[in-house]
C-alpha cells in the first residue's frame, strides 16, 4: 500500500460477482484512503460512500443501454479478429481451430456479460412491478383515509 495525496480517494468497483449462496449478482463498491501512521506505515481508512439515485433514472437508463450494447461490441471485435486471421492460404486444421476459438470467445461473452445482464434485467423488472403494486396499495390507503367517515347513530 502506498500513501497518496490527502484528497485522493480510491474506489474499487466489483461488478457481476456472484454470491455463492444465492447465485445472485452483486455490485460492490469500496471507498478508501490511505494514511501514514506514527510508525510511517500506511493504513487503509474506509470512507463512507453514499449513492443518491437520480430522480428521472437518466443515469440508470443510459447505463442499461450501454450494458446492453457491450456484448454486441465485444462480439464484433471478436468477429473482426477472426476475419483478419482467416485467409485462403490457411489449411483446413487452422481454419477449424480459428473457428473454434471464435466460437469459444462468443460463448464466453454470452456467459460473462449477457447472462448476468439478463438476470439483472429480470430482477429489475420484478422490482419495478413490485414497486408499482406498493404504490397502488399506498394510493388506495390514502384515498381510504380521505373518505369521510359515516357513523351510525344508535337510538
């Protein structure tokens, strides 16, 4: 560990790490600084990190669009590499090998990016439906509270 300037704050983002128990994806953020102690060694100081959601979800939507495009971009890069390494002069075995490498790369992109992204979208969709249900229930409760109470008088 090394000491940085006083104002330096390090942030480590761990994205799409699977929780071994629940098999769900997690996003972990760690925020820290280093400080030199009395014995001149470096100490890590954890800094509280507060994430404030944007009101209109513009960042979320932009991030989602970019995340959805990323597998396509990476697959296009792999296809370009494959085409660049495929010539008429390659023998049959080399062509088969290059084709296998391309296929394995495509599968790895699907496993690493597309599958977790789809799981995240599925969870997000369920959360949005649940949020709508809770908002509807809250609205119904509010409207019940606003209705005038009619009392029956006993004679």
